[in-house]
C-alpha cells in the first residue's frame, strides 16, 4: 500500500511538472570531463565557502578536536569552540546570549515548537519557510497565517484572535528566501508590543549581507532590542553550516532544556564550528564583500529592468516569476544549455502557479559575467514569451 502510494505520488509529481531530481552545478559530462556551470542559485552571497580562512580554520579544528563531536552538546559533544562561537555570535547580533543549532531547520523546528503549546497562538507570514511551518505544526498551538508582508492583515487577526489565547508568537523571515523582499519589521515590533506577543525573526538570508556590522536586516532597521528572538544560519552568506539563536539568557537556557532538536541530536563537528568562527571574523574584517555585493545588486537590478525583465527586489535574491511550472522548467533547461545553473523553483517551495527562477547574486559574480548573463536571459525569455 505504502509502496503503491509512493509510486503514485511520484507519477503525479511528474505529470504536474513538480518532480524533483538531484543535480549539481558541478556536473560531469559523459566523457568524464568536468563542466562547471556559472551558478546563479547559490546562497554563498559573500563567497565565503571558498575563503581560505574558513578552510584553514576547519582543518585546524579537525586537528585539535577530531572529525566528529562524539555526542549531543548536553552529553559528550560540547567543546570550547562552541562556547567561543556562541559568545561571538551574541556580540555579532547585539543580544546577551546565543545558542548554536545543527541547522536552520533544527533551529526553527526546535525553538518554535518549544515556545508555544496548546492554548497558545502563533501568527506567521504566509510565505514563511517550511522549517518554521513545521515548528508551528509540532507545537500544537493554534496558528493563523497573515498575508505576505501585510501588517494590516496581521493586526486584524491579532485584534480578533489574540485574546482567546494565553501566549502569542509572531514569526516571520526578515529577507524572504524565495522572493527576496523584506518584512515590515518596524510595524511588526509595534504590533507585538500592542498585542502582547513575542516576535521571532528568521534572518537566514539577511545575516552577513545587511546591517552596519553585517548582522542582518533587523540591525539595518535598528530594531535589535525590539525583536525577542533572532534566528539565522551559518550556511548561507557565512559560507559554512549550522544555525544560531540570539536572545535573552532566559530563552537560551530554555531552549537548552526544552528544544528537542537541540537536545536529541549529535553536535556539529569541530570543523564546522571552526569555519563558523572564521566566518564571523572575515565578515567583520572584509565588509567590502557585502558592500560590493549590494552595489552589484543595484547595478544588475537596473540592467534587468532596462531589458524589460521585471525585478523588484533590492536584495541578492531576485526572483523572476514565470507562472507555469512547465515554463520555469523549460527556461531553466535552456539556461543550463548555455552554461548557467538556475533550477526552477516550484510548488511546494512556492505556491502553485508561481513557479520561478530564483536568481541569486553573490560577491563572486563579476560585472562581465552579469552583463553576458543578462543578455542571454533576456533572449531566452523573449524566445519563450
Ligand atoms: C535555508 C533556510 C532555513 C534552513 O536553514 P538550514 O541551515 O539550511 O537548515 C531556515 N529558514 C530560512 C528562511 C531559510 O532560507
């Protein structure tokens, strides 16, 4: 029964052009000769994944502490690198305390599910990442989704629903992963005060890219003290892997004692923590990376608009919404033939009928590459219109 259902599901995914396959931007041709695609899908916004400082720090950590952590943090898995990283992360984010999670997925699932329970209520942006949604479902709190970036809709939900519940939590991303747009953070901080809720912000795509100290969009907006729990990852702009929470000490203590994804999983290996420490250092010392990237975002945005390719984003994530899943697949395939890697993003990552190319810029894309690419993209889009 389960086997037949699985086969049926796969068949349906194929019929709906939603079937997913693994494919790498570093593929091998049949002849064995390696082909490198020009990657426009990566989250390595600052190019740190190939930075020698991160690689050397990872190697040194392996030599000093071994290849694996040997256990969960609360058992044998802890070491001084974690504490150093947590101190530096707290300082980086401007909060009293921080905690490392194995991934952003672990962080969102673990924290959101432990902050609320039956009798509580969670309000979340409709387009919040799957890991936040899973945390919400696991919490067994009631939840309401507000229209994307629509603070007025959130307020009407708070107005009508808040009073029937004990605790309330508002969750959002700061820079949205698939749309590259920015949450109305200031309004959310006003609403959370007015309706006695906690505010939880996922900075996965903002960490390292925005803010005077590269801490994220919340820093950029001057709202650090108003957001109760800041979450972000080391796997995107910071070039390595893992995630963090930054908050008051009471919440960090609470997560150590309550978040199941923290308690019941082997701690990250020393190499990763070493690389993350180096990443924070590089972000601090090489702020030109983030500044160059943001200049290039504006340059590329203007260029695409001149070519009549509608992009509205001011962040490195610039989706080109194509609608039908089939169309997104077709254009992605044609770009691949030209040597560009941009997988089609489809349901359930984005709503049905809003299939897109999720174009992301990084520090490593030169102006020449951007020029050539935008022309190719323009021709292919025209061709398939
Ligand atoms: C990538 C992402 C996560 C998950 O982080 P991982 O470290 O990759 O598990 C969570 N939230 C958002 C918004 C993301 O884009």
